[in-house]
C-alpha cells in the first residue's frame, strides 16, 4: 500500500473514533486500564517530561499527571487531527499539557527532549516501524525509557489473528513477537530491558536509550 493512502486510511479511522473514545464501554474501558497499567510502570519525578505517541484524546497523560500530583510536562502526538483537537479542548488552560498532530515517524520536537515515551496500542498500525523507533530514540534523553504496549504474537493463535486483522482492517500493518521487538529495538539503538504482560497477549516492551 502506498504511504499516502495508508496515512489517509488511518487518519479517517481515528478521526471517526475521536468522538466516542472517551465514552464508557468495554473497548474504551479496556484501553483506559491498559494505559493505566503502563503509567504504573513509570518512575515519576517532579520535573518529568513525558511523551505519548498515538496519544488519542490524552487520557494516558492525564493518568500520569494525576499520579505525579500535576507535576511535569506532558506531550501528546497523534496522526488524527480530531483526536488532537479533542485533547486540546479537554486540557485547555493546562499549561503543562501540549498536543501536536504528527506522524510517529516524524514528530517536530527537539532531540533528547523526554525522560520517557509511551506508545499504547498503535504500533501495529505503523507502516515503517523502524523509522518510528528511530524517532523515539531521537526524542529520548540519554538513558530515557520507552514503554511500548501492543498485542504480541508469541503464540500461533496471535499469528493467525494478526493475519485475519490484516485482511479485515485496512489500517492494520502487523503485530510483532517479543523476538521481533527485541531485534527492532536493537536496530533503533535501544537496549531492550524487559517486557510485562498486561492482559493475555498484550505486553509492554521496555527499552532504554
């Protein structure tokens, strides 16, 4: 698929979802829980600078700020214009929240800006995963950490599901195994530290610059 078409498909999908993402429901409640579980892994400090790539409406950043008593600087990037519009409206007047519409492969923020980066349930939509990881590496401070949550194809069932999803969802690219994540992290210059199971095949893969 051409890159421009892939981007357009993803923008349209997430723009459509933006209006209902914060509503109650089994899918959205699960996403909030998964984001909370990722935030629980972070080592917070009063001056933390945190970036959420694929931030949606900014809920994960809200969880992080709450955990940190409002201290720190919180940035969100998302491909969807409507997701970013909603995030900006939700956090209007909050001077330590910043949102930008951007492709994960090219985020217009300075090098070495963030202590931590999180990316939850969006990596399997990335057409060029290594480019995205290279960008995360660029944005992390030395010794900064990446927490990447995604369905992980360590078993045959998830490999089958991945193939089915690819046939039914044009926005989907690929789910990866733990071994593949380790290899991709290494190619991008990230040291693979650990993984944590969140629920079933969904894991957080943790890397350090």
